[in-house]
């Protein structure tokens, strides 16, 4: 049996602050602010092996995903919201609804070996693209975390890539 991923929830997704933050995140200015804060969040996540995140008080489940650059071969680390499903973590390449796929998704397509930092642990993983037949159900779980994902999908014409991460 594959061991479960640790699950550490900080804050509450149902608080007034969380609900307001999620509504704001669905807007273009909100998306810009989150993208702008990403370097600060990445630094905090890296120092704590993803125990703490700038978004923690609002109950946002965040991991650090480290992929290998498909062109450079250099390790690239990105903080991402995730859906926890026991021995599987799901991540979606929404890129805030921008026209292009985020680079980390192309990195995973080229090399599915990666590392996840979650709840103070660093865990090697293998990424697989979620099949089309399962994507809508997984995506609905992201929308449960924050309705901003529905807005991101509506902003773009591209098909959002969703990956399942399992221990290597």
C-alpha cells in the first residue's frame, strides 16, 4: 500500500476573510496580486518545507512543486494549490487564466519526475496527466477550494492541464 501524503491545513476556507480573499482572487487584479506575491510565498514555503504559506491563514492548501526545466535542466520550483486525495495530490495548470500554459506543466510533460514539499516533508513524485474522462471531477474539487478556478477557466480558451502526483 502506498503511503498517504501528509495533509496540513492552516486557517479556514470558510472564514469571512477567506471567502472575501477567494472572491478577490477570481478578479484580474486579484490574480495580478497573487502572481506578484508568489516570490514572497515561495521564499516562505522553501524555508519551512511548505509548512507555512502567505496564503495559509485563509486555508489555502499550498505545496512547492520542483520540476526539471525541459530546456535548461535546472530545478524550477513553483508554489501551487493542490487537491489532496490520500496517496495522490492533484495540481492544475490554470496560470490564472492566462493564454499560455505555465512552464511547470511543460516540464512535467517532458520529465514527469518531480519533488513535492508538503507539511515539512520533501517527497519525490511521478506526475501523470489526468485523463479527459476524469478531469471535470478533479477540476470541480479545485473549484471547491476556491471559485477563482472557475474564473480562470473562463478567461482562457486553452484546455487546463491537470496532473496527478504520486510517490516515486
